[in-house]
C-alpha cells in the first residue's frame, strides 16, 4: 500500500508538472503573438508618423520657398521704389511725369503687341478650321462624283449591251426570215429576192458612228449582214472605250457583266455597286 500511494503521488506530481509546462507554453505563445502584433502596430504607426513628417517637411519646404520668393519680390519692389524715388528727386516734378508717361507708352506698346499676337493666333486657328472643312467637303464631293461616274459608266455599258443584244436578235430574226423565204420557194421567190437586193438596210442602232449612219448600204445575203454587224460592233466598242477613257481618266472601262472595282478601296461602295448592277 505505501508503494501504491507513492506511485500515485508521483503520477499526480508529473501530471501537474505537464499541465504547468503546457500552460507555460500556451502563455509564452500568446505572449509572443501579442508582442508580434504590438510590434506590427508599432511599425505601422512609425511608418505613418514618418509619412506625416515627410509630408509636413515638404509642406514646410514649399512654404519656405514661397516665403523666400515673396521676400525677394518685396526686396525688388522696395529697390525699385527707392530707385524711382531717387530718380524723381533727381529729375524733379516734370521729369517724374515724363518718366511716368514713358512707362505708360511702353506698357501700351507691349499690350498692343500682345493683343496683335493673340488676334493673329485666333485668325490662324480659324483659317485652319476653315481649310479643314473645305478639304473634307472636297473629299466628300470627290467620292460622290466618283460614285456617280462609275454608275454612269455602268449604265452606259448596260445600255450598249442591251442595244447590241437587240441588234443581234433583230439580225438573227431577219436572217432566219430571209433563209426561210429562200427555202420556201413558190411564185413570190423572185419578187422577194428583188426587194431584198434593192432595199437599203435599216439602221441597226442609233449609237452608230455618223459615217455609217449617213450611208445607206444594200445587202441580200446573211453573210454580208453578219459581217457588217461584226464590223459595226467592233467600231462601236472601240469608240465606246475611247469615250470611257476620256471621261473616266484613270478609270478602267469594265463590262456590265463584270464586277466594278473603284480606284479607291472602299468595300461598302464595291458591295453596293455590285448589288445594284
């Protein structure tokens, strides 16, 4: 029994020592944490105080600079005033008035020069704005004229193409009718041949050149009609290309079936023209 009691007392003492050691560790950790937080706050406060001191020092330096500048101005004014007083005393009353008039004239000249410079600057700005507006207006008019010229050329191409298509259809119909009348036979065959040989060809299109429009040409065979049509078509295309080159300047003449690509690269304009024509 005495041994058991001694053992229990020893265990109780050890457990108390362990608890004490654990409590001491916790207290040390809490104290260290508190000390760290206090040090952090002290550092922040120190930085804040340093910043405030720096700002105050900068403000103080600025104030000193202002005071120095003001003091220098006052010293200059005082020196000028004393110089003026001495000069007035030396020159007398009339001389002082004359010096004041001279200063007034100098100040007036300086003011007039400053006003003239400001007026010239304003006039220059207004002129630049006017020139910019004129340039923008000229550019818009140029683009509008380019679009109108392209549409005019496209309309001319379409008109010529339709005229040639009508001429081809008319000639094809006339040739077919003529060949049909040749193959039909009958008592009126010789009469039809005589009428076809002696009658002048009617105008194929109003857009022929004057030399073809003024000369009546007779024919009786489909080959002659096709040859004349081919020659007139070639000359008509040549004259039309020359007119388009003269009207359009650097613009290339395009066919109505092809897409139009203007001189300047404008995708919206190209899409609009291709959609319309």
